C-alpha cells in the first residue's frame, strides 16, 4: 500500500511537472527577427492614438515602424532578472573594491556639482553615485539593446505586460521628439531603461531635469542632468538629507507583526517603537515617526547561512520606488556607506 501511494504521488508529480513545462513562455511563441504586423488591431489602435492625441503623422510612424522585428532575447531575459538571486550572490555583483574606489573618485571629481545638487534637492551625494554605479557601472554600461526594437518586442509579444510597454513606447517617442533624439539609434536595457541613470521612458519624462541649463534633459551624456534627475526622483518620494537608511535587527523576527510585514515585502510597514522593543535593539527614530519595512537578506551558507534582518527606514523605502527590489535598495545603501567608509 505504501508503495502504491508513493507511485501515485510520483506519477501525479510528473504529470504536474509536465503540464507546467508544456505552458509556453512568451519567447516560445515567436521567432527571432519575426517582423511585427503593423496591420494588426493592436498596432492600428496604437497608431491612431499617436496620430490623434500626440500629433504624429501617419507617414512619420510608418517610416519609424516599418520593418521593426522581434528580439527574442528580450523576452527570454524578462524572466531571468538579477533580483531573484539570494542577497549573498546579489550584492557582490555591484559592491567590489574597484567599484568603491571608483565611486569615491567620482564623488571627489564632481564635488562642486554635488554641493549644488544637495542644496537644491536635499539628496545625499553618495546615494546618487551608488545608484549611478549600480545602474550603468558609472556610465560605462548603459545597455546594448536597440531600445526601439526592445520596447516594440515587449509591446507586441509580451502579453503579461503589454499595456505597460505600450505606454512606455509612447513616452519614448515623446521624449525623443522633445529632446531631438533619434529613436532608432538609442540603446538601453532589454527591459526598456536607458541612459546612465537607466530611467524608463515614463520616468525620464516625469523626473528628468535640465540642470546644465541647455534647455534639454540629457540623461545620456550630461553629468549635471543625470545626477540631478536621480536626486529629483528620490526627492519626489520624500527623501530626507542625512536621515538613516536601515538598522540591523538580528537573525530572527520575534513578533508575528514583524513576520507579517516581512512577508508583505517592500510595502510592509511597522511602527519603529515596536521594532525596537520586540527585537531589543536601540535603533534611531525615523524622521516624522515614519514606519519601517522589514527586510530579510540571505547569508552565504559558507558563513553559517541563515538570514540577516534589517529595518528599512523611509529613505530606503524611497530607493525601492526607483527599483522595486529591497535587495537593490540595500545594495545601494551599503555601497553608499562604503563610500563614506562606514561599511
């Protein structure tokens, strides 16, 4: 009987595994280089909006879009993002002795510029440089994908987020027109971000600023615009200059409220006094009594494994608006602290 039950369990598991595998991914439904059908209802509706609402001419759109094709690699990469790695594998991708040395050098090089940015936006310079370092390796790697083709691929062939990338493609065309950029020549990431700050087109339009006074927002080559735009982004999410980022609170959570906040992810919030009391930790009071997020960071099994828990302060939460990953926010925070010699 026990053997029969085990056999049935294995067979059911195999059927479930087979069914799971049989469901095709977006990349399985297309071939690389497949030309996008501009006569489809999807693109007819898209062109109509661009013409009536944003005043693009039909001939202009045909000239831009004719011959655009699927980049299958874009679809494959959408499901293999780095934030899925455990933290002990994630942070070494960015925080290295060479990146710390480079960041310190750039902080010194642009000291006067950061003086101006901190005064206007109230955002810590080390955070700006850490984001810049992680997003584009301090401007040296802004992505190798043709952005126009990548955005069209995601709009046309990534059903799960097609509506989102439709909007991003509109934003991209608008910012190219406003800033006199050739949409066919810009390169960026497979997911549609570009420039040294790796803004999505909608973020470029919403948070990008002209800080060098040339009447255009250049997040590709202008250090002034790039750094100020990162600062503006964080300021819009209530960044407070020199406020705390996070506090270590131990290797286990000692209250169900904290556990629930941790499981909820970046939107989970707990009163800071509860965290201090139940974790028996002296932690700084957040600005305006802001509530804290609870973050778990996986430790390497070579160093005992387990989880390092931290309380994320409102400034750290602001970083998760830039990138929705708590791991990303922690890597930014720890790189910034390393620039200050505090990590």
